[in-house]
């Protein structure tokens, strides 16, 4: 990092304070950027349309490099408390937004947790498909999977989400 900014290592460590602080700053920058992008996607959109916009943003808009950063963050967080804490902050934001959007669609409170879990699994799974043994899923294939999910959750026409008939 010192070489990159044209400073000595001692200058960097004087201002940064150590490895954990440097790691936290770098990861928080990425997380704050992603959270700001997600919030921007939600501007002017409500209910089911906002839920779809947020999920589709998470799955379809990031480039491969962004997905690689997130995959590394998730995998690295297991043994790195600093990474785990930063990822938990993002996950808290995500879950709060998704739960709120699910509530806005009219879903009953007992079903919000299950619906949030389903959406988390789908989003995580579709991000990981980008690294499928050198044959990543195309955005079109991911979009088809999301379209099937919206239909299953009765969101294909932006109807109110109902998990139980």
C-alpha cells in the first residue's frame, strides 16, 4: 500500500495503526460502496418492485471483480474477525432492507424470516454460479432463474408476495 500511494511504510503505519485497521478500512470502503449502490437502486421504488430491484441489483449488476471480492470476503471471514465483523454489518443492512421490503409487500410476519432466508440462498447461489468451474452462468441465465423465483413467489407481475396459497 505504501508504494501505491508514494509513501514509506512508516508513514502508512503512523496513520493506519496496524494490519487490522488497514483491513477494516479497505473492506469497509467496499461495503459502503455496495450499500450505497443498493440504496440508490431503491430510490423511488416501493414494495415488490423495490424487492425485485434490490435482489436483481445484487445478482445481475456487479461485475466479476466485485463478485470475486465478495466471495473472498465471505470465505476469508471465517478465520478473520475483522472481515467477519464488517461482513456482519453489511448482512445486517441487507437483512433489514429485505425484511422491510417483504413487509411492504404485505407478507405476514411469520413468513418474513423464511422468505428472507430463501432470497439470501438464491442471491448467494446465483453469485457463486459466476465461478462454476470456469463456465460461469451468464447474466441471462441468472435472470431466468430470478424470473422463475418471482413466479414461484407470485411476484412475476409485482403481485403481493404470498408463500402459502
